[in-house]
């Protein structure tokens, strides 16, 4: 009961109108899932506190909330880590680029490209410029290709292999979700982008 009271958030009510499960239980389920519990594990924990719902219902709660959450406010971060990771879509490798504010730990942006290198890195950084004030931001990166891309755009960056580990940890969380619920991504790259955007809302 204490956990449910702690998790109650009245602002979630509108996202879950006409649901037969109490909002505190739904918020609790979404937060359990966010910590790394699978849908079925979350279902089993809910059962322990007397809430009987299918794992499909829990999946809908998670994604309905993701759809209702706006983008994080425009940020003016002082330090941002940027990196990319390989994912397989329709049997072919693509690369997910992401940027995280090291102070707030918010994901600032995420994008999918068909290849990696200086040009995709520059395109991704340009997206960030359009969304956030990065005039005083220092980018922490792990390769000289990023430094070249930053220089093209007049941005400041430095090689760092310690503090930027936060973005590596985010990729680990992301890949846990992919492994558990998307063993094989089949569909257009646009649909993958849409799923990623929802995941970032949910994570933030």
C-alpha cells in the first residue's frame, strides 16, 4: 500500500481515462517495468498485491503513457555525451545515435542511420542544434570522427572515456528492451524511429 501511495501521480489520470484498474496500480506497474522487469514479471508482482491484469494490458499502459508525455523541455546542457550503437533491422545493420545530458540524465535526442561515420554524426549533431541551445555545451565523445563533426558545426568537444559511460549504460538499457520485446525488428525504419521516440519519452 505504501508503494502504491508513493507512486500515485494525479497528472497521469487523463492518460488512463476509462481504465478499470486504479491509477496508483498502473503507475506502479509502469515504474516496475522501467526498472527492468519484463511484462510478465510485472504482471506477477501485481498479482501479489491483488491486481489481476494481462501482460498485454500492462504493455498498453506503458505505451499509452509514452504517447501522452511531451518532449522534455528545451535544454541548455553544459555537458553532453554522444555515441552510437549497432542494431539489426530487417536483417540489416543500422546505427542508433543518442545524446544524453550528463547533469539531468535526460536523453536529448535519438536517431537511426543506415551507416556510421562522420557524416551521420554531423547530421545527428545538427538535429541537436535545432532542438536545444548548445552554444556553451561541451560534448564528450569517444572518437576523432565526432571531433571532426563537431568542428564542422562550430561545437566544442573532447575525448572522454570515463564520464561519457552514462550513454553506454543507456544503450545497455535500450538493448535489454530490444532483446526482450523485439527479438527481430521487422518493418520500416520509420516505424523503428517511432518506437525509439516512445522509448525515449518513457525513459525520460
